[in-house]
């Protein structure tokens, strides 16, 4: 079974009260930034702005304005150059409740060698921290596998993921350490570092053009003047006057999920946003085309289930398109997304539609074989009607002996709070109703919390 939706984002953002933050909803995706790349200046296009230098030995680092992936900016290490950046996830927009669900954390970056000996050395480290800076989980490439060596002058991708790490995540620190293989302290010829990406809750890397390049994607068609990733007026990847397509495959086993977990057929939702681009400025040129294909694959590349959106025609508003997969059978190992389109005005240059914020979430079913009393109680909540019409009252029925003041929170597919309130539960069997603000069609999560108790249910608004 598959569900899909395509809707204008304009009314959605107005509903969430984000208009003040997003001045022009037709050409920005600021609201998506936490799910596409949390790092600031991830492509090091503007020297080392927002990165902290820990070490810069020898003659120090060198900023390469056009020496990075796809000819964008990058940093070249001196004898030893180490940089770091810390992300406060609450400040970035995540809720404590969402983070305590231990959403997937993915990090990636690109390096290549330089100088007389292009087999330079590299180390990266990712730490997941709680509110007191205690380490919940960490990965250090040197500690685990020794130095990462560059692949000559070819770009090399490094990546690591965290799943099932428990509750408490509040901050993440990234450390990148580049070393010159010749240990030359008289010139800057060390490893070249570029295109870092950090996402929390999204299985796709490089979902937007924040690195201003096509790092992390495989270009399958590059028609016209090809894909454009360094657009300054809008976020996202822009097509040209002939068909441009690209894809990305997520290997779920490599991310840390087990075959047994995947054989439970978790619900998988994949979505992205598309915007037409009026090259003429006349108001009639937004009708660019876009198409999205999603495939669920086994470990041998066989298709378990798939969806193709068909041709989507652009407008002057962001459109969300995506699909939810269920009951697709055992054997899931990979998810592949391919998307693209072309400029319907057929102008030379880059005037085609823009795709941005490709995202994927997985929802595992809670086992019914539970003996822990608190977990058992969390299953005793129902929400109806479901699906529900916009502006229709939603009823919640709870059947457990915990009473007192509860917090009710409703979040959208991006984890943003769209409704919250408190209520008093005075009896074991309890029913209450609420009417959320006018919301567009989509999947939402209703969470009820009290101290060490939390239970959630998904609800569909039609």
C-alpha cells in the first residue's frame, strides 16, 4: 500500500506561523534546513566561517575558492589542520521528545589528496552528547580503523551513521583532522577537505544544496547546461533546458539496521519539494517539469516495491510530493530515489525547476510481546477519527491508571510542533477532545507526555 500527497507549502507555513521567518515562501526552504544539513558553511565556501580551528600547524591551512568538489570552495590542510563545529539540536529546532526517540544521525564528508604525494592522511570524529556534554555515542575513524588515506587526487566519501543509541541526545560535535602525508612544515600541500553533511532524522544525505555542489548524488542525466547546485537566489538543485536526473541509494544495512529489524517491514515515507522557476519574470514561466521515482530494494537490487510520481508541473509555490510504503514484504536492504526534470521554456542556462529537501523516515512497529508495565501502558491510547478532516475535533481515549497533568503535543512530518496544550486526566478510563489549528493534508504525530510516561499515535489529516 502506498499513500501520496502533493500540496502547496504556502498555507502550511502560514499555519505554522513561520511567515515572519520566511519572507518569500516561493523561493526559500529555510524551514527544511535542520533535515537537510545541520552544519553551517558545510562546503567551506566562505573560508572557515563557523568552524573553530583547533590546530593549524606548519604553514597553516589554505582556502581554495574553486578547488573543492564541482569547483566550489574547499580547505587544504597544512602540516596538520584540525577544525570542529558543534550543533545544539534544541536550538536547531528539534524537540526533546523527538530527540529521545533516537532518530537516525548521519554524517558524511569528502576529501582528496594534493601535493607531491597525493596519498594524504585524514581523521574525522562524531560525538553525540547529552545536555551536560556527556558522550552518548561516538565514532572516531582513526581509533576504529587508523588513518583514512586519500584516493590520490580523486574525491573520496567518508560516512558514518548512528541508530539505536538511546535517549538524551541534545548536541553533536564534528571534528575534521587533515594531515600532509609528507609532514611538510614549509608549504601547504595537505589533504583537501570539502562537502560535510550532518542530518538528524533523515536517511538521505546532501538533501539540499547547502554545500553548493552535487556531492553525495550520482548524476544520471545532465542535459542542457546540466544541474546547477550553487544557485544564490533559491535553495535546491536546478535543472536546465534538457532533462537532468540524479539519484541516491541508501543502504539500510550499512546504516546499522539489522536484517531482522528490516524484515518487520517498517513504514517508510519519502518526500521532497519542487518549485517552478520563471526565467522570464513574466509570471508565466513556472511550468517546469519534475518526476520522482522511489524503489525499495533487496540486497541483490531486486525491486520489492516502487512508486513513480508521474510528471509534476511546477508552480510559483513549493509543492511537496512523496509516498508511504507498507506491507512490501521481507528482504528490504536499500532505498533508491531518482528525480529530475527540465525547463519548459527551453532556455539556455539554468531556468528549470528546483528540487529540494529530499527526506526519508522509517517507523518501526512496537512489539506487542511486552512485559514492562510502563511500555505496556503506552500502547493503551487510541485516536479517532483517523483519518480526520481539517478542523474536525480529534478524540483521544486513554486506558491506564496514571492520572494528573499531561502535555499534549502534535508534530508534523518534519518534527515541528503545530499544536500543544495540557489537560488533566482524572480517571483510569479517560477521553478528551481537541481541535488543532487548520492544517494541510499530511501525516502528523500526537504525543501525550507526563514525567517518565510518553505515548504517541500517528494521525492522517485529509
